[in-house]
């Protein structure tokens, strides 16, 4: 699965794997020092990198939910509201 040079995170498949996907994606954003992009609305290089990671780890057939989003925070919130089945927040 994961190594120093390659991280293998399955793409988000709606509610099927949202919880595990969000945990792994958040860990990747921490590793890349991009977690603040999920806490604050901003248009910055850091935001753009975080948003790219989120969009690249999302299946094609449902990418339309966030296709025009420019904020990593807003994209993350949209996905959480759309796919999270549980009441606790990740």
C-alpha cells in the first residue's frame, strides 16, 4: 500500500468508502503540510495543492459535485455533507 515514495489511496466512491478515504486524504494533507487549507477559506498555492489532491482522489462519475470549486475547504465540506453517514466529524 504505502511506501516512502508512493502513497496509494483509493479514490472516493461516494458513501461506500467516504470515512476511510477522508482519514487517509486528511493524513496526506497533513504530510504535505496542507491541512490549513481545510480550516480556512483562501485562494493560495497551498489551497490549490490541497484542492488538486482532493479532486485527484475522487471518482470521475461524481466529480461534478466539486468540479468548479476553488476552495479546498468548501470542497471538503461539500463532500462531507454529501457522503458522511455518521454524525461524528472527521
